[in-house]
C-alpha cells in the first residue's frame, strides 16, 4: 500500500492591503510567524521538521536569496531545518504543498511544511521580470517562444478578457460575481469562519510602524459594499473591456502554510489529521489565453481520481479575475453554492505566492466546520498552468 500524506495543521495571516496593515513586516519575518504557528498548533518538535518548501513569486529585494531559508532563520525553528523557495507563479505554494506531499509519501521525509509568502507592498508585482529589461537585456519572452506563440505576453488582463469573451460572460455577470465574493467574505468574517485559521500578528504599517493592535481581519473586505458601486468602476481595458479593478483580485500582503506528514509522522505526533491528500496534479495549457488551464486540469483530475464533480463538497478556485471561476463553473457544470463559500481573492486579496496554501487553509477549515468530505482546489497560473489538489477531511 502506498504511503499517504496528511495535513495536520493549516494557518494563514489575514490579508493586508497594499501599503496597509502588514506593509511594515519584512516578508521573511511575516512568514516566520506562520511557521511558528504551525509548530505550536501541531505540537511537533521543531527539530522534527525535515524541510520547509515555500512559494514566492516576486523573488527579488527582500524576497530574494531563498526567502524560505530566511524565514526559518527568522523563526523559532532550529537552523538545522532546511528550506527552499519555489515559483510556479500564482500556484507557487500549492505546488509547495504538492512537493511536500510527494516527499512524505516517498518516505524520504516524515514532516514537511509547505508555505507561501508575498509582500506586494515591498516587492511590487512583476518586479523580477522587469529587471533584465532595465539592463537592456530584453524580456522573459524568448524569440523562439514568440514564434511558437505569437502575441504571448505576461499581461493576465488580456487572458482574463479572452476567457470572458470565449465563455460569453457579461459585465453584469462579472460584477454580480465580484459582489457575491464580498458578501460571502463579510459573512465568513463576521460569523467567525476564519477565526480558527488566522494567525493574529501585530498590525505594522511601513510608514507608521507598529499600530499597537493585532491584525486579525482581512483588510481587503469592503464591509460597506453595494452592488451599485460595481457599475461605477471603469474597465481595465478601455476599448470593449469587461473586467474592472472591482472584479479582479486585490493586491495583498500575506503568508500561509500547512504541515504535511506521513503515517510515521502522524504516529510520532499522536494527533488526529485534519485531511488527507487524495489527489494532486499540475497541467500546462495555452500560454496566450493563459488563465484557462484550471478548466481542463480539473476535468482531468476528476477523471484520474475517479470522482464526479457532484461528489466534491467544496471548491476553491482562485479569483484572480471573476471570469476565471465563472468560466470554470460553466465548463465543469459545478454547483455555484459550493464554490468559494467564504469569498475569494476579489474580496480577501491574492498574495501571489502565498495564495496556494492560503486557499488550502481555508478549504481545510471549511470542510471541518461543515463536516463535509471532499474539497478541490485549483488556480490559474502565469504561463498557462494550473495545479489541482483534492483533499479528504478526516
């Protein structure tokens, strides 16, 4: 019988808006808060952690030089604990979870932390890709890549618009979805749904320093939101565009993580697991439309896992743009009542490299609260990629 991977702890910071209540944190220090919380919540001996795999997209400035290792050295973990940083764009920490699960399933490790961090206030989105161009060395798109995929570019706005057009989504439908994301996030926040998953950290602004209070509530939620307000926001692309800043994910600072163990690790801890990794995969797709990959990736994952869409109790599909989960719902014929039940990145923020384990943390706790069995997570990723993870609550 093949070894299995179990999630025994999952935690995240509440999201911070750009230049907001988390902007005063060095990203390594912020990630260290989550590492320490996972140790405390699981009861694991810090020295028993075999590795820390951390997702981060903007690996420049304060997030350069292997931020995973720097987070370990900023935490209470022993210096003997190693760490590595991975980049699969927005799916970076979801991929970190896959690597962690594969490590413990192989038996080469027993306990691995998969985590993610992104301070978009301190390392602006896209910064690493602009550095070669500033030095006169061109962009990340090679000549051969341009020949193979004419028109390929990094702009995800174009991909989001292409999906909206391809799946016949209207401006009204996109705004309706974005409004619903806020309503669900408001209900979850005010109803205590996030209490068990959030690590309270000191509110710390880059300009003012410590604000003398704890940061517990996702700063991106607009508690006074109205549906009428969405219609007033201009489209991102002025000529025939459908998406606006209000129907796109919010720039966000944050960190998140999960502790993954195998059977030996589980026995050593003596705790009941929160969930079992039931299935995991990653798939490449068209890099021009770019953000459509979660659709075929989910279809393939369900087929290989031997599950029907109706057997999945909860879905987390990252809300990079409202057009992505809406197209996903349409293609999969999934139940919208099971999708992003506590809101998504449109309301809560999308801290890039931290979003994978952030969504997983929310999914694990949502399954626990509802007593549900299966959860599925996927997200669109730069370059036309998508990870899919199916978990089973235990």
